[in-house]
C-alpha cells in the first residue's frame, strides 16, 4: 500500500500526560505550530477528510496531544498550539510540560512537521519552537501554511525570509502549502512517506 494513499483515518485519543501517550511501535508524524496556524485544516486536507481534526475559531483551544491512526499503520499526532497571546504563564508552562513528556517517549523515531504561517512569516515563537525540538534531537520538516494568501510576486521573498528567521541550513526545504487550494500536499506527503518507509526497515 502506498504511504500517500489514505484508505482509513480515525481519531484515537486525546492525551494529556505520560500515562496517555501511545507507544505501540507504529511510526508517528507529529504536527506542531503556533495557535491558529492551520494545523487542523492541514491535517484534514492531507487525510482527505472534512472534519476529522476539529477546526476551532478560538486560538489556543487545543490543549491535548491528539492521535489519528492512518491506514491502521501509523499515527498523525497533533500537538497543542503554542504562542497564543492570551495564554497565561501557567498555560504556557503546561504546554511545555505536555510536549516535553510527549517528546521524551516519541523521539528519536518520530518526525516533526513544524507549521509556520506563510503570510505572517516566522515569529519569535516559531524560532523558539524549532530550537526546542532541535535541542531534543527531533528531525524537523518546516511547512509554510496559508500560501494561497501570499501574492505570487511575494512568495519567493516570504519563503526566503522564513528560512533566514529560522536559520535553516541550505539543504532544508520550506514546503509551501495551502489547505484551501491543496498546494504542496504532494510534496509534504513525499516527505512523510520517506519517514514512514525508513521506519519500516
């Protein structure tokens, strides 16, 4: 079965701590990003489902680590969004605790997909998040979301600015995507498939 063909996708559970995390040997592709960056919309588009991942109009609503089982073989994992301006210090500390505990059991095998708002660009919180994952040994793929909102004449400059802000090495791509138009889904799936194939060896 091709890794990019989705025959089944189902929500499995929301996890709030170490006792809830899934460690059953299946590969995990982890999606992280700032609140309101469009993670749920992207997941739904990738999986070809309208509302598998809940899309909230309220930034910062997702507090749990959400697991979705794809084709019965691997998980897409939706991490809580970070950087919500109205989040209290305690809420930010709770995000760090949950994600730290999750990474402690998911790495080094999981692949992290870091979503950056393509229209807004990479924020200080995105830079901190990339550093957070890298310091813990995660392999990170960077995706620029909402690219349908970036004028064609400004796209190259915007993607270059994201690369500079995140200080990405020359061989690390920034994949432009749009959950609205479907742009970039094949390229992102190709990255995901490479990880899944490597996990089977």
